[in-house]
C-alpha cells in the first residue's frame, strides 16, 4: 500500500467517523449563514456538502482570526491546481490528486471567508470564477503531458478540459443574459473529486490489476469526465436558450 493511499484512507476514516458527530450534534438542522445559493446540486448529496462546510468551519475561524482574506485562498487554489498539474506532468499522480483536492478545498474556503467578512461582491465572484479556470487548466495541462504518448488518452484529457470550460462558460454567458443555470451532473465539485481521487487511487489500482503503466483508473475517469462535461455543457446551452426564447 502506497503512502499516498495510507494518508487518503486515514483522512477518509476521520471524515466518516466525524459524520455521526455532525448529525448527532444537530448542526445539520441549524441554518448555515455562510451558505451560497449559487451552487447547484451536489452528486453526493446535500448532507455531504453541509458536513464538509461544518468540517472546514474551524479553518474559516482561524483564517478570520489571523486576517487571511478570500484572495489568499483564491491564489492558494490556483497554486494547488498548477502544482497538481506539475505533479501529474512529472508522473507523481498521487501528489497531483492531492493538489487538485486541496485546490478544491481552498476554493470552498475563499467563498466562506468572503461571506463571513461581508465582502462577497461581484468583483470577488469574478476573481473566484476566473482563477478557478486557471487552476483547472493547470491540472489538465499536467494530465496532457502525462498521457502525451497515448492518442486516445490525450483526446480524453483535451475533451474533458474543453467540456469543463464550456460548462462554466455556458453558465457565465447565461447569467450575463439574466438566466441562472447551475444544473448538470458534472460541475466543478464533481470534476475535482473525479480527478483528485483518480490521481490518488490510480497507482494502487494499476498495481492490483497488474498494469505496468499509470492510467488504469485515471484514463477511464477522464473518459467519464469528457462525456459528462460535454453533455452538461450541451444541456445548459439548450436549457438557457429555451429560457431566453420564452422570455422574449
């Protein structure tokens, strides 16, 4: 068992054990003053999302106490995303997976810190969304370098990256026309989890299946992302177009 997998299992164990504590303390039933209505549905359910917000609340409190603002976490998320891409490019897929997941955590923290400080505004939303794309592209470029010798894998990486950007672009353009669409199964949270866990677990899966090269898990994950992101982008495009037509 690799060290990366051991760390992952330890973190997962702590997370699972903390969920009953979260449920039994009644925290779930309390209104979350830092929740955002901008997020769509989460594939793992509202319980997991609200539990995660509860779990990172101590970090939010410490950040407020030491004066860390949302921009710090915006830039930290970009650094983790690009760092994860560098790790992927150099063949360290476990570290790449951690980079992507930690970048996602930083993305959550920047919004919660901004709302806690009362500074959530259009400028912050613009920076958050744009810097998220920098982080995402950084990770995908690393994956493209990792799988550069396989035409099929490279196509999946490029398609997944293009689909991811299109999902975000369709929403942004819709909102510019007064239509909010946060529907779809392959939003940023799902993409982060797929790439992050794919990177973490790929070496173990490759070893168990007796595959010599990396990608036994990551390549199928990228295939799912490619189909899911393009499908979500198409769905949002059609949905927004219909809303705009009915409003004329």
